[in-house]
C-alpha cells in the first residue's frame, strides 16, 4: 500500500461527493433567477434538509454493507434489512408530506414564517420516495466499494448531477413552476436515475457475493448483529442531521430571518463542497485500514488531506472568488452575498475537522465500537445548538453563530472519538489479525 494507491482509491469517491455538493448550487442558481427567489431558496433549503433528516436511518447503509457483506448469507440478511428500512423511511416521508406533521415541525417547532412553510409543502410531496431510492443505492454502493470498484460510484454521481442540473435548467426555462418545486423534481428524478444505474452496475459484485459460501467455522450474521452495528450509525446520522434544524430554528429568530434562512442553504452547499473529500475518506479507511503499515500510512494522509481541504476553503472565502461564485455563477440576490461570505470565513476549519472525523469514525467502526460515535455526535449537537442559540441571543449575526457552533461541536466530538479510539486500539489490532486470516 502506498499514498498513490490510497489516493487512487479515494479520488473517485471524493469526486462523487464533490459532484453531489455541486448539485444543490446548480439548482440554487436556477431558483435565484425565478420570481420570489428569497422565499423559494429558503423553501428549497428546508425541503432538502428535512428530506435528509427523514432519510437518516439509511444514510449509513453504505458503511454497513461495506463492512458486513462478506458472503451469500450476510448479503441476503443485509438486503432484507435494507428493504425494511426503506419502507419505514418512505412511510415517514408520506406522513410528513400529507398530514399536519409538516405544520407542526416547521411552524410550531422551528418557527418558520408561514409563507416559507407553504412554499415547502409541494416539494415535500414530490420527495416522498427520495429516501428509499437513496437507501437502495447506498446499500449497493457499499458492495461496489468493498470490491474496489470506486470509479463506478463516481460515474453514478456524475449521471445524477447531470440529470438534476438538466431538469432544473429545463424546467426553469420553459415552465412557471415555483423554484422550490423545480428543485424537488430535479433531485427526485436524478436520484431515481442514479439508483437504476447503481442496480445495473452492481450486478456482477452481487453475483460474486451470492456465489460465496460462509467460511467454515464462522458464525452466520444475525439480525441482532446487524442492528447492533447499524443502529448507532443511524442514530449518528439522525443527530448529525438534527444539527441543521436546530440552526434553522436559531436563524428563524434573528431580525433578518428571511435573509438568513435564504443564505444558509447556499453557505451549506459551499461547506459541503469543501468537506466532500473528507467525507469520502471514511470509506477509504474502512476498506484499506487492515494492517499496522496501512494504518500509519492512512493516519499521515489524514492530516495532509485535511489541511489541504481547509486551505482551499481559506483561499475561496478570503479572496474575490466567493463573490464571483455567489454573485456571478449562482446569481444570488446582492443583499445575501455578504452574509454568505461571512459564514464561509468562519467555517475555514470545518473541512479539516471533517477529515479527522471521518478517519476516527472509520476506525471505531472497524473496532465494532459504533456506540461511541453517536454518543460523541450527541454531545457535539448539544454544543452546536447552545452556541448558535446563545450567540444569536447575544447579538451575533445568525450565519456567524451557525458556523462557529458547527466548528465547536466538531471539536468536542473529535475529542471524544479520539479518546475512545485510544482505549479500544486493541480491538483494532484484533480486526487486523482477522483481516490477515481471512485473506
């Protein structure tokens, strides 16, 4: 294993995450040029974050299938588990779209202005099956990554971004559909296209798993083991996604609530783009950290990669590039641009912290210590929420409070993850020994 081989494995995954990060800005650029752009940008941001919140039980299916799918028996058990979770997620989305739950959540809990709430409702109806499609796709992407075919993940994401961008531009040009609904249609159809592609491209790897009998002497994978591995990861995803409604609740209470809520999803997409490489690193570590030598190599690369990604954010946020992008490329209303730039400058360390977070989470997954991950993110969530709400109460600009809160929350989470990793390093060594024996 060399740095070059790790980067070759990582690059298609990072490119896939980056292309996903570019999907929202592309759609936001279309919405910014439609009537009532501030309301529609805010509504699309709420549709997107709420849909992600609903799909949290299935986000980590990629890690679960990557880590646990080893033979015919384990794959079949995991596939049934995946289908059950997908049905659950689709049911929650339907309830949110067609019952008063949306009014309760956005109105009573988040205190979102009524006109933005009403602009959000049609988009939620469009996105009912979005989470289920993603669950199916991510499960099979985990299998693809397990067999080292990371480039196919990148191809699928490229297809998704092209479809979503094309649909958004087309609907924006030839129809009078509201901006938030254009965004929801673009996301839903694009995810369906990527899911179909992933189903087709994963067939050879699935057949390979189905042809692999369980090794003699190894116990069968049980649902209890699957739940014990996956539930902490699902809780981690849920809590990490609850951070964004908590921030939106704080932004809704600022004097410039509409402007802050409109600027926030644009800033979020910028942070997503600069964090993409760090988020992709988790699957790299899960797949490649199987010996002491590889562990040291991956640890050293983690620091270098994190610094590089934060340097990119630094250059982007503190030069005219951000105004060129937000104003010239996205066409965001002028009164929102300085808010976005302010938030980007406060978020310079977020990409570095995200890379460290992915590295430590992956090590704890390999050590079968996933419970620590959700405990750490829960404390990070509390820190973020208190910082955001407290900062806003003290007169800090809402966007600044949001990014400072995210940074402090990540710092606390990383401290807990690192301490747990140090305590359980013997479990990681046992994993390396089993990986060598299996090979």
